[in-house]
C-alpha cells in the first residue's frame, strides 16, 4: 500500500499570507534596516563636526554593536509567537503595532541622518548610495502600513476612512491599494487617485511626498558623487 503524504493546498498558503502579512512585512523592513545599518560604519562619528549628525551616528553605532545583538533573538522569538497567536488577539495586535512604531522611529532617525551626511565628506559615495537604495523600500513599505493602519483605527472607532481612493468604492478597498498608493509616490508627487479626507491625512500625504522625493534626490547626489570620484 502506498502512503499518501499530506499536501498543502494553495488556499492554505493564501490563508497564511492573509493572516500574517503584517508580520512578514515587518520582517522584510527589519532585514532591510539591518542591511542598511551594517553599512552605517562608513563614516566615523569623530570626523563629523555637526553635533546632531555626530549624535545620530553614535546612536546608530550603539544600535549596531549593542542593541541589535540583544534585540534580534527577542524579535525572532516574538515573531514566532505572533504567528501562532489568534489573529484577533489584543496581544498580537499590540505587539505588531509596537514593532511598527519602533520601525517608524528608526526610519525617521535614519532619514534625518542621511540628510545631515550630505554636508559631511564621506570616503565611499557608492556605499552610501546603496544604503539609500535599501532605505527607500523601507520608507515606502512603512508609509503603506501607516495609511492602512490609520484607516482601520478610524473605521474601528465608528468613523469613516481617513483616506479615499478615487478609483474604488470604500467597500472595495484592499490592503494592497494602500501600498500601491505609497509606491506610486515614486512616480507621482501628488499621489493622484489617493486623497486625505481630513487635514491630518492630507498633511501625512504631503510629508510622505517630501520624504520620498528627498531620498530619491539623495540617491542621485550620491551616485553622481561616486562617478566623480571614479573619474
């Protein structure tokens, strides 16, 4: 007699992705930030005369050398726990939000630092350009999550959506649409088809556009700097 091994159906994989997409998203952002952090040692804090830039770079060095080795095993453990906690559990929701807020703070500090480093002589423009290339998808992904999460919070409190998609009815809006709107900011500074329903929402979209185009300009600046060094 032949023994039939259990096989996973495509529907089971889709259910797993629907249930755990936020965890997988945070893992992807964490890996990109870790890769970016590993290249932050190209500039020594002692070589910077600007106090804020020196403090941020020193903080990143501490993060890379001390905090990450301690938090990485804990993050892996909590990530594994969240995979098996019921989807509607308050603990699971709180842990996901906590990790996402931590990444938002990290990304904001990195954003300030990469702008301050523009005024600092650096030995390797190509490495910093690679660092910015890793940073851009982190920024796009976290903004997509922020848009979606704020909408879910607004709806859960009995209100209406904070953001409106001109191409779809509110009932037809999916998680994918928020990330598509975020990634569209690379091509369109006005996020056409995606608008804020409140003053706060419109301000967020405005800040999002500034950050994305700022990072793209820095990537171009570093790329030109690396070409100039080669010549």
